[in-house]
C-alpha cells in the first residue's frame, strides 16, 4: 500500500517541472495562464471530499480508490487526444479533473485503506510510513519528469505518469479488503474522511509552509537539485530516529522551518551550493512528519482518517498554489519570489513559536 501511494504521488509530481515547460513552450500559454492551470489543481483536490465518506461506505472502498486512479490515468493521457494549444479552458479542465481524481484516491487510500490494513496499535506508524513514501515522490517524480522531458519529450512523461497509476491500481487490487455492509442512513455529503474542522489553524500553517516550498519548486531546478533533495529526506529520517526522540516537542518543527529558511537564503546568495537542496529536504521532512503526528493527536476517536485527509489537503494544496503563484506572479523575478517565500516561512515560524504550539498542546486529544 505504501508503494501504491508512492506511485500515485509520482504520477502527479512528475508534472512539477515538465508540465509548465510543455504549457509554455509547446502549447504557447503565457506564464499567467500556466500558473493558473498549475494552481487550479488545488481546487480539484477539495471538490470530491464531501462525497468521500458516502462513497467508501456505499461501495467497496478499494474499488472507489481504483476507479479514482483510473480516472486520474485517463485525465493524464487526455492531452494526447484533446486539442490543448491555445485553449486555456481545456488545460484548466484537465488539471481540475486530475486534482479531483488524485484528491479522492489519496483520501480513500490514506484515510481508509491504509487504516484497514493495520491493527489499531500500528496505525500511527502506518500513517507515518505512507506519508514518507509520498514525500519521497517530491524528489523522485520531478527527477523522472526532467529525465524523460530531456531525453524523450513530454509524451513519454504522460505515459510514465499513467504507467505509475496502473501499477498503483495493481498493487491496491492485490490486497484483500473484506466487504463491509453499508451503514444505514448514509449522508451523501459529510466532513467525515474529508476535513477536520477543529484543526484548521494547523492546516493553515502546513499550507503556508508548502506554499513557500511550491513557490521554490516553480523555479528552473535541475536533476541534481531533486536528487540531492532525496539525500535531505534520508537525513531527516535519521534525525528523527537519533536526534529528536527525546528532544523538546517544539524543536522538530522549529528546526525544520529554520532549515527551509536557510535553504532559501542559500538560494538567494549562492544558488549553486550543494547544501541548498539537502537542507530543504531535511526541513520539509522534519516539518511534514511532525505536523502529521500533530494531526493524529488532534483528532478524536474515529477521526484518524479525517485527520489524514486534512493533512494531505493542506500539504498538496499548498504545493499546487505555490507553484501556480510562482509562475503567474514571479516569473522572471527570482529574488522577489525568494524574499516572499522567506517572509512566509518567518511568519509561520513566529506564529508557531508564539501561538500554534501552545494552541496544539491545549487542544490535542491523545
């Protein structure tokens, strides 16, 4: 299941560097139009959420995920058969459908299927593992996208992304999920498995962090950057294992935010430094992991799935909006983009230290 999540996330992150290049240089869109097409993905993530609980209770939950991934694969391959050049509404519609399909697949996978495959005492570890595999896709996906774009062209990127979806479907289908009798009086619209309303301050802080990261990822970054980001992720895992188990609860998020800020400063002053992407990877890994656990601890009984979906929405929507803003507002103005991203990280750091951490301590339920 964690491999299925990795492949599902790669199918979307592969487009971070490749789709804007395709929209700009092959389809003839402006930077503003490209930013809009990339950013509307965030809206699509939220659209199916209210139906998620109804779908997984009314139908076989693994098949809901499989059909969502199928729709994602179809929408990925659609540019090969639909006229996109000069037709912004087609590009927006495709990205919107991709967001909807990916959002539903992720919500079912993380809020239901992963939890169903584990005993209760293993579920936090399972949530931690599956999100880490998805986080690795933030390095592997763009790396694959750049490699295919340079060697073969954007068509091969589409085939690779659709292939990842097919492999993810096969992995999900290989796991047996027992049929459950539908609950009586199922509401068609529900926040269950969708949004943890009580955790909105936490979600806002997570959104702002990934917004800054998404703005950074909108820059022209090479394969070395994404490869070294993987090194940072591995270092973050080691740091969690050996440095932070007995540290102050606040230290992990503070350290991660400082490292993200440091990577932005390095990008501003010495963009060729080999420290840039590893520091970013460590910072993203530390902040993402700790915020995931915060969402789990914030949720009440039977809200674990909802907390996982909320984390996913905050994480993915921030990245999508950040990439969209990077192209639409800061194209050709890298210093301003970096300063704005730095200001966002500084704001989150101050808010977390002086407000958010105490708020979490008073509101956690586990």
